[in-house]
C-alpha cells in the first residue's frame, strides 16, 4: 500500500512540476515583455518593479542609470507599469514643447483616481484647455505679474518681517511662519482673504493638507498604490490613502464655507478674486465645465500648489545663506547699492541686481523643488529619440537630471551663484534651469512664485542678518530632503538679527 501511494505521489508530482514551471515561465515572459523598439531600462522584480532599488530619490537613481547604461530616454518599471523617464533637456523639449499635443496628458493611476475628481493639475484634453485658459486669464486679471499683485506680496512680506522681528534674534522655526505667509498670498488671489499667523483653523488646514508634499511615508505609499494598485487595500498603504482622503474632505469643507460666503456677497460688477471669477462663469451658464465640484477642486489645488512649493524654495534659500555666508554678504551689498537700507523692494529693481538673479537661478537649479515634475502622459502613440512610445504611457520629465548633469555643469553638487555671472558681473540666464518645467503645461503659478521669491527674500535680507540658531549644534541639513513628493527641507531653525 505504502509503495503504491509513493508511486502515485511521484506520478502526480511529475505532472505538477512541469505545469508549475510552464506557468512561472509564462508569467516571467509576460513580465519581461515590452513593445517593440521601446526605450531600454530596468524591469526590477515582479509586482514591485524597480521600486525597491531606486532608494528615496527616484530621480537620482534614474539619472545615474540613464548616464551609465540606458541613455536619456529610458524606461523604468514601477510596480507593474513601465514609465518613461526623460533625463536631459533635449528629450524634455522634444516631448513637452515640440510634441506637446501628444505629451500633455496626465496619467490616472489608482491613487489619483480615488483622490482627484477634477481641478487643473490632473485633468487633460479639452477640459484642461478650457480650465487652463480660464486660470491664466483670471490670474492675469487679478494682477499676477502686475504691480497690484506685487503690492499685495510686499504687504504680506512686511507682516512676515514684523513676525520675524518679534523673535528678538532668538533661534526660531522660520519655516512654519514662511508657510503661513506664502499661503496668504495665494489665499488672497483665490478667495480674497489673509489669515493672522496665529489663526488656529488655518494652521490645522495647512498642517493637514499642504504637508502632503513633505511626508515621506505618504509619498512612498502614494507611489506604491499608484504603480502597484494591488497594495491599495493593504495596510500601511491603505492608511495613507485614507489619510489623504480624510484631509481632502477637511480642505473641501474649509473651501465650501468660503464658497458660500462668496455666493452670499457676490456682486458681478465687482469681481474680488478667483472664486468670484469662477462664479461669474457659472452664472453665465455657458459651460458645464464650471460646476460646483470643479470650483472646489480648482481652488483646493491652487491652494496646495501655491503654498509648499514657494515656501520650500525660500526655505532652501535661507539654508544656503547659512552654509554660504559670503552669498548673504554679496546679496546685501547689492540691496544697499540698488534699493538702499530703507527703500521699498519692487520688481523693477530686479533687472539691476545681477547677483540676486544669479543666486535665485542657482537656488532653483541646486534644489529642484519638483525633481520629477508632475507626471505627463502620451495621448497618442508617438516616437521619441527613435523609440516607440505607446499611447497612454506615463512620462516623467527628470528636471533634477537636467539641473545636475555633470556633462553640462561644472561641479553640479556645489552651490555657486557665480556660475551665472559673466566676466563683467552681468547675469546670464540659462535655458538649462527649468524648475517650472517647459511647454504649454508648465507651472501656472510661475509668475506669482517668482514675484514672491524676489520680494520675500530681498525684503528679509534688507532688514535682517540671517544667522544659525545659537542653540543648534550644527547647521541645517543642506543635502537631505524629507523624501516626500517635492524636495522639501527637513525642519530647521535660524536666528534673525535686525540690521
Ligand atoms: C517655486 C515655486 C513653484 C515651482 C518650482 C513649481 C513647479 C511646477 C512644476 C514643475 C509643475 C509641472 C509642470 C508640468 O506638468 O509640466 C507645476 C505645475 C503647476 N503649478 Fe507650480 N510651481 C511653483 C509654484 C506654483 C504656484 C505659486 C502656483 C499657484 C498658482 C502653482 C500652480 C501650479 C499649477 C496649477 C500647475 C498645474 C498646471 C497644469 O497642469 O496645467 N505653482 N508647477
């Protein structure tokens, strides 16, 4: 009996082994497959792709692999999908500028699908075109890029400087203050309101939602769910999705209350802000694109996109000043020469300040705020650098790689504003510095951000010497970012000594 059962087992195992081997082989073939003439790049391991191998900074891993092995247009398997990473300026221009009609879509992955239901950042096609046109015209109409917006930013900068002064030269957390001040600029544009720096409700909203950019765990979970949707229901990834949805609901409630206030006091003859301009489109009733839900999403996205980005850039500026004190001396020399110790800081001073322009350009190169930009998607099959790119492919423009290409930049890992000054000390603008991306889908808030960075930085340095926190053992970390979706510095403190 025993011998019979052994033989039976052996017989069935002989059948099972080739079957399992065939299934594994087929799965492997399926995993290995890519379209003909697809860009080259690593596949990683089944289900996860290269996610376990990229480390915290995907852009740096992609830039290294592209230089060493695959070339500027490379594929990277993230989860179960291949994305295409563009690692130099030429390929980014070819895609986002020359073939912008094909490369201006946005991917809808499992994470975005649940979280984003409209707005401007993740929509595409004719809907995106109409919302983008409306956004550009409205921002311009509200004075962005003009004197009126500049005046507003300058007033907020003076409130900010007052708050800095009240610290009396002690070490303090300047980044939280900057966050609130910069957020006030976008709040004034979108719903005509600014908040006191000690407003608790505002603080809760900022902490809950805007910090999504700098929370490494949420970012890692978002990446996992986006590229490997099977993780969507598994903790801890499911918690991140839940947290994101909960925070979205809180922001939506905050925005909804403001919408109601606007509806109650709306006057067509006196459009106060972005929200009023949207309500006007709604009342004209010409298009379904201007729904109540879309208003909530559009406003929430401008609020988020307009806060962490610019405040983090300014935080990096202050950290660079601490690490390179001679740059602070050079900036102040220029401020004294062009504006004076008491003059009002205005955008018309900027063209006469070559060192300041060089500092800001180097800042945006050295610490690329959105290292992989915002993902694009091909809306048709196309060709790039001789490779076939199928319709629906996710495209990641690696802005960090453009800003750190060792074949283009001398010592890219050093902060050197002088690289943008010619022999006569004049500023040399570079088309290799593209923090706002390029093409028709580039950052909608570029002009506002540039105005804020100039006015806030120069007004602060006109009044204060920015010094290390006397109680800190070492200078703030200039290399490590929090590892979230954007390049956000770790918490730090400074002391500001009044001049
Ligand atoms: C230093 C500050 C900022 C940086 C570095 C930055 C960077 C970027 C980048 C790289 C993109 C992606 C562009 C693309 O998809 O090709 C983007 C998109 C966008 N940004 Fe900014 N941004 C900044 C500030 C702002 C501000 C202040 C606003 C508020 C108005 C804003 C609103 C947007 C919007 C709405 C989009 C989506 C545009 C679209 O999809 O059509 N950004 N930004």
